[in-house]
């Protein structure tokens, strides 16, 4: 019989995908509360994970924004599969310090319902029997393949030329977008048709309201700001969604469908607002505050030197401190760590041992041990204290998992669970 091995098992570092799946699993009950009956939390989680596999940039984004974007799509009953909706990463600029150049950037996630998803929501109302959207190319219009007339019963006829060369089907060749809906007759008669057509100029006007997608914008210095985002990457899709939104104003729809449209518009506005804030921050010039240099007396006290004689002050052999050092230490011990005019030394922060940093060379707790330690806390104050003790042992994804656990435990303590 083989002797038992004393070699400890090697723990595999969790990947970003492992962390995401763990975060989604912990929120399964929350997804279940908002998802429609035909979409299970397990299916929704799989689709989100698949979206992250297809677009690894999502795993680099702020995880909280990714989970929040997923929750918004769950509320709308849309799967982020690239057809009903999409999870779109975008970069925002954040300030990391007080100086005008202390800026960095981070990736966040925005939910984007697609035309198919909005169409699906409209059809779920039961009052709209069918709805189709599309774009019209210049070659089709010039050849008479697209016909739209305004009258008592405005008809629309479109026979797309399937043999158009690729150069005639580019975004700049789109001249219009249309939406056609067949609506149930509440009186019991024949269904009737509803049509909406938008010219390219009307679509471009909507685009120009976007901070990121607008064309022809410049900085205060006159430097051109190149457009970016969905209006650049998926112009045809955005044109179809724009005409669908306008058409939806005259279509019979339930309240939750209207909320979906409102959330979609609000999401775009939020992304544009963040982009505008970032641009304004980069363009703003903040004056630098004057730097006050220490006086000779302060330098002498700091170095433990007598200013008049230049002699080194005698140090206490027990503490290794000068009298000035000991006075500072006593002042630090007397305060409670709160920064104020009466307590300026609080800015120096806590000692390393209070942050949980180890100095004895021990291996430290595993992630499971640290999580169990946090979970056994009886109060939020005790929970935060324990978190400060153990967080120094972790970094990256493991620290994010530990932080999420701390937040979950704190919410449970607040609810008295």
C-alpha cells in the first residue's frame, strides 16, 4: 500500500471566467425574480458566459458594471446573445489623483437591446401580429425597387435587389429606414397595417444627438473628435432601431415594453454622458497648487539634528527615537485615526500590521478560509475589521471575489439574516 503523501495539493488560481461564473451563480436568485418564465437563470447565466467567451474584452471590464448590465437585460427578458441584445464594452476615463494629469481609464459594460430583441418584446404584447424593419440603399431607390406613398392608406412596396455589388450596400449608401407592422383589429375585423419611414437626414439628426457617434465635432482647440461606438460600428442596426423606436410611439404596447425602450434610451444617454464627462475632464486645465517646502526647523526635527549646533540629538536606546520622535508617537497614539484640523497626523495612516500584511513569512489563509472567516462575523464593524485583516493576502480576481463576499455578508447582516 502506498504511503500517504504529505505534499500539499496545488491550488489552481481562478481565471477571470471562473470568477464571472461564480458571481453569476451567487446572483441566480436575483435573476430568477426578474426573468420571464420561459428563461431560466441557468440559461441566462450560460448566455452571459458565452458572450464573455466570444468577446474576452468583457472579462477586462469592471465586473460590477458587467453584472448590472446583465441584470438590466434580464429585467427586459432579453438574452445577450448578439441577436436579442448585446453586452458592449466601452472605455471611460477616471481620475486617480488630485493632479490634472492623474487620469487613467477603465472598461465598463453597457446593455444594448438589438432590433430583434425590441421586435420580440413588441410581438409579446399580442396586439401586434408582425413587424419588420429594414434599410433602403440608394441603388434600390433609384431603380424603383423601393416605393413609398403617403395617402389615405399609405402603401410601401420594397423588392430589394439581391444582386447589388458590395460597394452599393455600404453605410454611406443608406438613404432611408422603414418599419412595417400588422396590428390586430380590436373590433374583430381585418388586421390593419402601420408604416413608418425615416429619411437619412432624420436618422442622421438622431445620430448627431449622440455624444460619441456624432460627426463633425471638435474640441475647443479646433481638433476633430472622431466618432465612435455603435453608430460607427453598426450604423444599419442603429438606423433600424431608430425607426422602430419612432414607430413604437403609435403601436399598441404594454407598459413593460415601454420600460424596455426607456431603459435602452437611458443606457445610450448614460454612455454618452460618461463620454462627455471624460472629454471635458481631459480638456480642462487645473492650476497646480504651490508646493510648500519644509522649513529648516522642520527638517532639523525630522532628521533629529540640533539646528544651532548641528549635533545629532540623543536617541532613547530602548526605542531608537529622539525626543521629537517620541512626542510625535505619543500624539499618534492619542488620536483615533480621524483626519481633522485637530488631528492632522491621521493622514499618515495605519501601521502595516493593521492592514493584515504579513512579515513572518507565513503562507497566509486560502480564499475559502478567508471567506469562512468573514462569514462568521457577527456585526458589520467586525466584518469590516476582519476584511482589513485578510485582504492583504490577495490580489486581482481573488481580491475581487473576497470583496464581493464581504458586500454580500454585509447586506445579510443589515437585513438581520
